[in-house]
C-alpha cells in the first residue's frame, strides 16, 4: 500500500516537472532562444586543406 502511494506521488511530481519545463521552453522560444547545442563553424569546402604547397 505505501509503495503505491509513493508511486503516485512520484508520478504527480514527474508530471509537474514536465509541465513546468514545457512552459519554460515555450517562453524561451518566444524570446528566440531554442536551446540545444551551439552550432560549430562549418569547414571550408574547397578542398584546399588537403593540398600541399
């Protein structure tokens, strides 16, 4: 019985955290911040790096 109560409490907390984080993501997206890993500068694609002088 006590395990079931703890499981329900954990599920409620998990749902609360999920809802809160989704709200924060929507607010951040409205400000133009979409999160994620920053983009790396692309390598030049001319084949010049492989040539020897």
